[in-house]
C-alpha cells in the first residue's frame, strides 16, 4: 500500500532537526563527531523504525545511522526514537546511491538491509541493494571485520543475493532460510517481518563478511576467488613430495611415506589388476576413441549396477549416470539436490574434498560427530543435525562414506543403517533429502554380501528421500587415472528416477561433458566374461587380504603401545585423534615419517606402506604425541 504523505511534513521535521542529517556527504570521514567513539551501524531502509529503535535501545554502546528515502515513513521512526528517549540514532531522509559518497573507507562497523525492495523485474537487478557492485561498496566503507546482515522473506531476492555475494568474493558467516524456526535471540523483528511471517512466509537471513586475506599480494592475483579459500598447495601431494625428496637424500629405508591413498604393493609399486590391464590391451579404436553417451554406455551401466549391488536385487527405480570418478558423482549430487547457501551434512571424520566440492558451488559443509563416547556410530548427533539443517533449508544432501571410511576405516553396521533409516523416516514430507552413499572403498572392506548389506535397508525409502550410490572404479578396478565411476539412484518412483538421469546428465554436460569411454568398455568386457570376472575377484581378494593384514598389524601394535586410534575395521586409512595435527606431522617428518594432518587427527595410509612399516609406526607416532 502506498504511504500517504504526512501533512505539514516540513513543519513536523523541524522538531527533529537535532537527529536529522540532510547533507551526509559533509559528514564523510567525520561521523565520529556524532558517534563519539561508538562503533557505527547503518540500516538502509529503516521504514517506520521498529528495528532501529529496538537495536538502539538494546545496544546503547553503539551508534546508528538510519537511512530512509520515504520521509513520511521516516517520521514514524523518529517519533519512536523520541518517545523512547533514545539518543544514539541519527536519520538520513534521502535515497542512497553509493554509501561511499557518505562514508569514508573503513568508517562503518556494520550494515543492516532489512526487507529491501526485491525489484523483481529482471532489468532492475542492478538497483537491488544486494547487487554485487553495491555489496562491494558496503565493504569499502566497512572496517576489516565489518559485516552486512541481510534479511528478507523474498526467496528470489535471497537466491539472487547468494549469487551476488560469490561474485563479490564475500564469505557467508551465518545463514538461515527459516530464521523463526531457529532459536535466534539476537533477532529483532521488523514491521515487514512480522507481517510476512504472519502470512506463513519463511524469513531468510545471511550475514556476510570479507573473504579471508589472500596469501598472494592483490596485484599479483588474477583469479576470481568467489568466497573460496584456496590453499597454496595440496597437503597430500606436498607431504608426499617431501617424503620423496628425503628418500633421494637419505635412502628408502630412512623414510615411511604413508601419505597417498592409492594401493601400493610391498615394494612401493602401484597395484594394477592384471585382469584390467589385459582387458585394456584388447581395446579397439572405436572402443576408446569415440565419445560415450553422457550417461554412460548401456553395457557399462548394467555392469556397474552388478558391481555395486553385488548379490542384492533392488526393488527401487534405478537409473545410472557415468561420472569421471566418484568425485564427479559427489559434485553432481550436491549441484542437483541442494541450493546455493545450503549446507551439506557429513560426518566429522571425512574426505577433505567434500568441503571444497561443496564450496565450489556455494554450499557449506556441516558435520555430525561420527562416534559417541563409547566409539559407536553417533546416531543421536546425526538426528540432531539432520533436523537442525532441515529447519532452515528445503533440501539436504547427506554424505555417508562407508564401508572402510576415509580416513577412519570404519564400517557402518547394518544396525547403524537402520538407525539412519529411522531418522530419515521421520523427515517431514515437504523436505527433500538426497542420501549419498560414497562407497569408494567398498571392495576392500570384506565380502560382497557383507559390505553391501546396507542396500536392502536403503532400497525403497520414503518418496522424499533419494538414496544415491557413488560407486567408483578408481580403487575397485585400479583405474584411478582413467576416471570412471557411476552415480546410481534408488528412487521410489519412475518420475524421480527419470528426473535423476536428466538433471545429472545436464550437470555433466555443463561441467566435464562425457566421461571416458575406455574404462566403461573395460568394465563392460570384464562383466561379460565370467572367467575374467572371476580372475578380477580373486585378484581383488588378494589385494584386500594384503590391506587387511596391514590394518590389523597397525591395530595390534597400536594396542600394545597404548596408541589411541579412531574405530577401524578395514580400508586404506587409519586415523589417530590428536591436538595440533600439523605440529605432530612436522615432528614426525623429522623422524622420516610422512603422514597427513587432518582436522582433529593425523591420517595414516596403510594402503601405501608394507606390513612391517605398519608395525613400526604406532610406537613412533606415540613417541611424538
Ligand atoms: N570418496 C572418498 C572417500 C575418497 O577417498 C575418494 C578418493 O580418494 C573419492 C570419493 C573419489 O575418488 P575418485 O574420484 O578417484 O573415484
């Protein structure tokens, strides 16, 4: 509704001349004359002043500048301030084109944008208050740790803001898509907020800060960081590089290099399955040179389902999309089953790239504690985090990496899976959950029947839960460098399955396009030839036994020397929980032991060292802890 112009406005404004600033550009660099040393906060569009008056009353130690172009409306705000005898607010009754005309660099501590005009027509986008250039101007006048807090009921404007904040290279400090469902005692309701939430609209809020300082000088930096924190080097490859250098200097026997997550034999050579190598050599030009369909060849799709499901028949609607490695399946799941600004849920012990894959697409990562105090799967924390996230987002991607979890080596039990199912069974039907089972190490955890026993549990979940299996050929077929995997959905309806194939193919097209044909043909050929398939199984069993023997050796010694490890069953890695993992790894490197520091511990790749080194390691690690 259009606001009626208040009669005798000029006359009424005279009564507030002491708190009105008509020429804000003259105050540029001198706001402190009014603020008297108090930190300065701005609200752009203060309306009738409910927010600013309550903020000013709650924080008398702060100083507020309220801006509002509608002078009739602002009169109400000034009346509120006067009635409440508040003295730490001034008003600017003007349209702000650029805050930088009114405020000097780093003069402001915080900016509030409450229920700004969504300006829905596309060609108005540059005038929206969260357009990237405006965001940049806000951060010009904000101090180093200054923040912009943006609140709206309008979903379109909120998603637009998500995209603009990335373009402006800003960091999300806090985000919620349903503010009122969360316990936010800091929230002060505005007039619009009360009105829209009363109509059932969800209130969204995001707090933005500057991206962390870059390691490179600005002048030497060309990249668009888009809010991401990109380290100068990859931890794993850097540590492995240092180990190799030490081997050159001091010889092989002086070094234990347990950094890289690939299976090496006892001589340190990459394990390549001979059944796979042999099949690669049979490939004709048309079997490797031609593009494969984006979703994968039909033969591959059938074969990979046999590989993934093992002895289990599934009742769900299955669709398959080929991806370049399990990484591609993770990427496609996040891009299609969550929104920018959402958080993806996984366990606290997880493969580090989950965070960068999510961050690359403007999603965050939340974790639940994987283990409780007794070392059991922490279902209670899982449930708490699922419900917490679903209060403020409509979609949720959950990633569970099991069996032989990286980095712990934990296998979720069937009981754990039933617990997960029970939690998901309770999710409201208007929320949508994609449950990504990242089974990257499944074939190194035990026999097919046992490692795949979770499949009947996730087969045919409720229709708002979509299980997706990320099945990678990197480890299982020693095809790491060939980039081959599949994402397989177990949908409750043919529509959801068909949509899965469509959206994932679309995402693939928009990122890597087709996946390589050669490894798909190799897998298809192995599954078409019973002898070859048996040969592959026997080889893999041998490799698995070698790996399990290493893990057992590490465990036994750890127990003997009293080294605490995170629950381990099988797989490529063992993890030792500790404080200051970077320092621990640096000390170990001086002793010729190269491990990977991760959040909350250090990771040992038992896949890359022989059994005798697995036996030696626990005592050495214990000695530096
Ligand atoms: N998931 C986990 C837990 C991993 O450790 C890895 C690789 O190390 C992957 C997924 C993806 O591997 P790739 O893309 O080679 O299949």
